[in-house]
C-alpha cells in the first residue's frame, strides 16, 4: 500500500517565486508540482465539468505513480434531495475521468456545512456511486461537515458502500476518524502562516505516525470514532492506501507542509 501526500490544485499566485521558481511558465506548474508532491486534489472539477482532452493533458504531464484526487461536481451534492442526484453523478463520472487511467485517485464528494444527515436520503445517494467507469476503478470519499454525521448509523452506511469518510483536521468542522473503506482520505486544514512548514514538527510527526498506522491497518490515535465497537475492530484490519492533503488554512504554506511531511515519511 502507498502513502501519498499533496496539495490542493497547482495554480496559486502566492506560490510563484516561493514554491515555483522565478520565471517558471504557468503552463509548466503542474509538471513542476507533480514532481514535488505525490498527489494533487483538483478543486476545479467541483465548479464545472472538464473535458476528456483536459483530463488527458493532466495525465500526460505527471510522472508514473502520481495520482489526482477529484472533487466531484457540486451539482450532485449541493441539493436538498440527494437521492435525485443520479443524472449529475452520471454526468460527472462519464465526463472523461477514464482518460486519467491509473492516475485517477479518489473522488471527494464534498457536502455543504449545513447539510444534515438523513439516513434514507444519504444511503440512496451512496447507492448511486458507481465502482468503475470504462474499466477504470472508482474510489469514493464523502466529506461531510455537519455534526449530525457523527453517529454510528452514518459510519455503518459508509462501510456498507465501501466509501471513505474524509478525515478533517479543521478548526471549523468535526473530525470523524472511522475507517470505512480500503483507503484513507485526510484533509489537513489548520496550517499556520507563521510556521514555515504550516504545521510544526510535533504536528507533522503526529500525522506521519497516523499515516503509517493507516497504511498498515491501525487506528489513528486522538481521532474520535463513532461506529459500533465490533465493526470498528473489524474495520481496522488490513493495509490501506493513504491520501493526505495540505489543503487550506494558510494555503501559501501548503507545498512546504506537504514536502515536509513527505520528507518525514
């Protein structure tokens, strides 16, 4: 199994001259970033549909072993009745993701902080998520940000559908440490601008240890879990791929944070 650490996107003006060398052409930024980190979460797919040509171009610019996580289109998740999202889900997964091939990592279905847990509706949504498209495996994660999801019923639903629950390190949203799929997806959103690496040595060491534990099937220390005890014990067995993103907080520190964690791993 593999631990990958990355950032959100690759086009960000404050990174020019700090992360990116002075004079680097903007068209070369993905090429450069994909050789400094091992994964990137793409936010642009949340706002609009990309084309197969675009996905193919991204895949061609990054090295072997690199993967993209994609934020799923918001039209699927920003709705009152999730069970009615079938057309939006289908349009997104058939928009050209297959062109990424083995460079396609997890898909993050992000929900608004105001979206509350409705077991029937959320279960219907999870049932809409396909496990492959054009022969390419799809791995799904859900980023839920309302405290009503902090319950055993939600965790059981995620496990039933083998969907990962995004683990958030955020001052604004609850953390759910339950392991519900064969991979782990974490978003670290509490970087500090006054720290050169965003996270200090102690925090980087903590996330290193958590990532190594997840990779081997161990539970992470210090994160709350809500699933039933017996199911939780069974779920913490088996190796996992780990995807960890320095994604928010002091975004200008994200590349340094990701590279510092990669060095510790």
